[in-house]
């Protein structure tokens, strides 16, 4: 498995697979062909269907600037390898120098057709073990926690990086809570994080307050993402609000240190890495269960680590969080990462806290392993109709009257 640096990426939204991935591919193509004076990109599958709403064409043109780049949307050609497929052509004086096919596989990662791995200088084998069963057995044999396994594999430097990740997460919450107005795009979506944060219920119980604040933090990060602000993929842009919202709330109410939060991020990151390696974190490939479901699992595991639960309880929390997102469709209206994406982050954050509570009581009676639920999620995603896998052609995206909207 790759380093957690390849899971938690600090960058601009709104989509890890539709903006970060294509941007990474464009930068690589640009570096490989410095003599090229023009480029062209053809987007297929989900990249073609929702690329305009996600700003894929915009980020590609900006990446190749000052050299011109023509972007073509091709929704007709099949994408048998991965739904996020793009071809990039390099030209010099009108003559084609090269063409490469890239796959944006989620979380900002790319694969290149005909080449092993990602070929961007990243070591794919930082972690020799790839399933939760393997990792938990290793940790039990040595009496170490998940975050200690992360340190063994990555060295102490990973916690310096996770500290920077946490600072960025907190900053995205702060920015989201201090910004109002309307999000970009044709929907006219109002920012609501500040309203949630300030609008205390007249007879607010402790439980209501927890719900309101956690949701406010999730809205804040997700709205920053939707506006193209800086966020951390956890594991994707579209699901970036779940992990930071629950950790922020617990730090404020329970006094956990930044060091403890970094350890929680390490444990949650392992969960995300297992899903990414053995299944998918791409909404275009497996629906929103792969994004929000994965984020909820990561958040639940991170919370269980914060409370120093046993490894079996951590597994149960992560498993419950994913199990009850199985079949969740990806149907962003107008291809924008706004509706239902923003609310979905808040709901998943609360579900992660619920999974933590269940793990505290029921872990010793569990029947389903985390590895089994990851396999189930992947195959469920493959069984979903294409219209429910980030094409904006099914679900809410189908029935919302987008024909009456003005695309900016």
C-alpha cells in the first residue's frame, strides 16, 4: 500500500477524481514533453458527463497555460477499464508528438495505460500488508496499536505530515465558518455552515448541540471544497468533511491533543488505504458508498483510536460505518459537488459517531469482518447501474429540472 501522504492530499476542490487527477496527469504530460507547444485532451465516461460541473476543462486549460489546450467531451466511447478516462495529446508545430491514456482512479491518483503503477515517483509498497486481517494480526502479535504500525512502516516523519494535514483540516473548518454567500455554479446553493454554527436551538440539549456543531463543521469543509477552496482529501474531495468534523468536535469537547489527533488520522488513514487498495474510493467506479462510506469508516476508526479502543473495536466501528452505506449512489445535481454531497458529509459524520458508540458495546459479538465489507462494497459498486456512478444521469441528478438552470 502507498504512503498515507497519497491518501491525505492537501489541495483545491471540488473533485479529487475530476480536478486533482486530471491536473496531475496534465502536469506529468507537460513535464514529459517540454518541446510541445500545444495540447489537447479528450474526456470520456464520468469525466465527460460531469466534467463541466466539476471544472475539469477549466483546470486542464489552467495547467497547460500559457500553452493552448483544447478539451473535448466524449460521452459515447465506452470506458471498459475505468469510467474516469482521458487521453492527452502533445503537439509541436501542428504535428502530434505523443498521446497517453490516463485513468483518474480516485483521491487524486492516476494510472497510465501500458505502464506499471502510477509512475510519478511514488513508492507503492510503503505498507507490505494490505488487508485488515493481516495488519491486525501483525499488531496483536507485537502488542502495538495501528498508529504504531504506521510509524513502523513510514517513519516518524509521517506524523509531521499528519500534523500539517490536521492544521489544514482545521483551517478549512475556520474558513468555511467565516464565509457566507452563494457557492459557484448554476444551482445557487447558499452556504449554510455559519447558520448551523450560530443558530442555537431555543431548548438545546447536549445531543442536539453535538449534532449541530458536527454538522456545521462538515458543512464548512464541504462548502470550502465546493467553492474550490483548499481542503484535504479524506479520502476524496467530495467526502472531505467527514473526518475533520468529528475530530474537531472531539478535540474541542474532550481536550484531545494535536498529537492524539495525528495518531487518530494514522489509524483512519490505514482504513482508507485498505479500501483504496482492495476496492475503490472512486464515486465514478463504485458510487458514493466508495467516497462517503469510506470517509465514514475512516472517521469511525479514527474516533475509536482517539478513545484508545481495542483493535477489534476499531475494526467493528469501521465495518459498521461502511456496511450501512452499501449501495449509496453518486448522483450530484448538474455535476456539482453540492447537492446532495454537502449534506451527505454531515449525515456520515454523525453516523461515524454512532458507529463508535456501537463498537463500545457490541464489538465482541460482531459477525462481519472489515475486509469482507470492503469486498462487498466493491462488488456492490460494480453492480450499480452506470447512471448511479457519478454520471449525473440518475437519481436526484435525473429528476431535478437542470434544463431550467443557467450553467456558468
